[in-house]
């Protein structure tokens, strides 16, 4: 069955696939994870705060984002961002937002909703006595959060954060709808150019599997090592 | 002058359940006051109102001349001067012992890291745990953790110390090592308010014993009087129960 296949296509395309494609995929994954965790932590803190209105807004944001398909959000943001930019910067014309910056912003905002829920669970898992102990030595709310609660919450949630990152790594392939060359996009281009669809998609599947599976194995190991002894 | 003064303190949980009913008590400078009573009587809640970890709805609390529940009171500043030790230690599990002792000094008092370390090591030595400075709280026994917790409060140079059932979560063989540290502290003249059932400790160092039941302060008497001639029936029955064995 494989006798008709030309796996040499893959070999010749490797530099392009990895230098162009995979570099973009990994960059997007990393930026959206870091940005998403930071923004998500802020959203989680707002949601858990006793401020007026803001908890509801934060909850609304999370619920809306999690109720929409990612592809839809990618499209929507791509078309809306120029107008939002125009309104925000008060320019006369819709601003130019490239597909690249649009995806990075979209993924960060979208993932933030998921990371917000993870961080909220993490913050709520810290016993109230820890907060009381922080206050008792004179720390302010902000200090209790930054030195006592968040480091523990982040650490407890690290395996879940990484698991979400693995899902995100796979989801980055959706940028094909904006014709961006991520790893899958690059494979797809080569496949169509050389008429070698099966070889290229099989290879892409193998690479995604290898990376995701290895990463989730590492997360499992991390989980065993990281739990804080109380 | 009173170091800690509570006047007619009242607190409700929800609209109907009153945890603290008109509680008034004073602790003078250098005095050791033990608070005891059956569980659910409001002792822990009462002691936590003093550094505003619990809010109150009625009455007034004054610590070293500062009204605790006044809106303009700088609570972090006040709390930094009032040491507190919890039933479940509440050391920060992600920080080493020394880091636990330095956090408040550096972030609240603004001491340099070097000065904080010197102070932390001195206090750690005092509670007999210098060898454990680089360990994490989870690597220590309960009694050791509680001694570290006392040191964490003492590095802040508190004007008084609050203890909320400091030995209730400990195995029997570890109670003594914690009480020894507390007795020493009391003998040095530290102002202390201690919620505890350790009547041996009360007999040894307390000046006064406050007995609470159902959110009320039922008795507030000199130690000798409380143990020899408890005035109320409730205190008599409580004492007979915990001293019978």
C-alpha cells in the first residue's frame, strides 16, 4: 500500500515545515499561554473580588468566551478588530491589523477565559487560614495575593495549566482560516503543491501526536513531583 | 493603661445568630489572660476580632490606643504590631522556614533582607529550631511548625500576642514544647491573650481567666479565684469536666 508513497517529499520540506511552520505554532502557543495566564489571573481575581460590578463583568466575559467556538472567535475578531481599533484610537479609518497580530490577540483573549477558570479554582483551593495568616502579619490584600495565595495557587494548578497548553497547541492549527502558515498550514501547502496529501497529513499527525503525547507524559510526572507537602 | 480593651463587642452571623453578646474584657500591659470555654462559645471569634480578622457589628475595640474598627485605622499597620498564632499553624507551605520569618519583616516593616535574616535566625534559635532554617514547613512536625509560627509572630516585635488554641491540633507529646515557649514568653512580660484548654498553662502563668459560654463572657476572674471558687454554675461544670481526668 505504501509503495506508491513518496516520503522524500517530507524530507525535502522539513526545513520549511519546522523553520516557518513549527516556529509560528510554538510562538503562538507560548505567547497565548503566558498572556492568557496573566490576563486570566487578573480576571479570576476580579471575579473573586468584592468590588462592585466587576465580578459580574469578569464572569460574563468568561462565560461568553467559553460558549463560542474558537474558529468563530478567530473570524469575528479578525473582522472586528480594525473597527475596535478605530474606535479606541479615534482614527478616521479602520486601523490595519495584520492576520498575525490578530491571531495572537485573539488566542490570548480566548485562552484567558479558560485560564481564568483554572486560576479561580487554584485560588479557591488555598485554605482561608493562609489568607488570615497573611493579614495577621500585616500584609495588605495585594501582598497576601502576590506572596501567599497566587504562588501556591499557580503551583497547585501548574499541571492543569500545562494540560490546557497542550490543547492550545493543537488548537493553534485553526489559524488556517486566516491563511497563516503554522505547522499544519505549511504541511498543507506543501501537500497541495506536490500533490502528496496523504504523506504530508500523516506526517503532520505524527508530529502533533508525538509532541502532545510527550508533553502530557511530562505533565503527569510533574504532577507527582509538584504537590506541596502540608 | 489597657493594652487591649473590648467594650460591649457584639457580632452576628446572618440576621439572627449572635456569636458574641456584649463582650467586655481588658488586657493590661504585661498581663497574660487565658480565655476558655466549651467549643462553639465564641472564644476564637472573640480573639480574632482584636486584629480585625473578624468584623464586629457592635461595641468598640481599642489596641494600644488605636480604635480597631474605626474606618480610618490602618489595619495592616496595626496587625503588624499584634502577633497572632493559629490553631493550624498556617505557615506558608511554599516558603522555607527562614523565608516564612522574613516575609513580614521585609514587606511590611521594610527591613533589609540582611537585617530580617539576622532577626529571623535569632528568633528561630530561641524556639530551638535553628537547624531547620532551610526546610519547608511540611518537613517539620506539628509542634515544630507551631514554634516556627510563634517565631514568625515574634520577628515583627509585636506589642502583644494573640494565641488561638495553639495546642489543639497537636499530638499530646508535642504540646509541651509549644507551651514551654509560651511560658517563657509570658515570664518575660509579653502581653498575651490565649484561647486554650490547657489549664496547666493557665495555672502556671495566667494572671486572669476569662470563661465564655454561648457568646457571653460569663466570668472574668483572677486565676486563683477562678480555679478555687468559680462563681457561675456553667464555669463549675466546665471545670469539673476538663479537670476530672
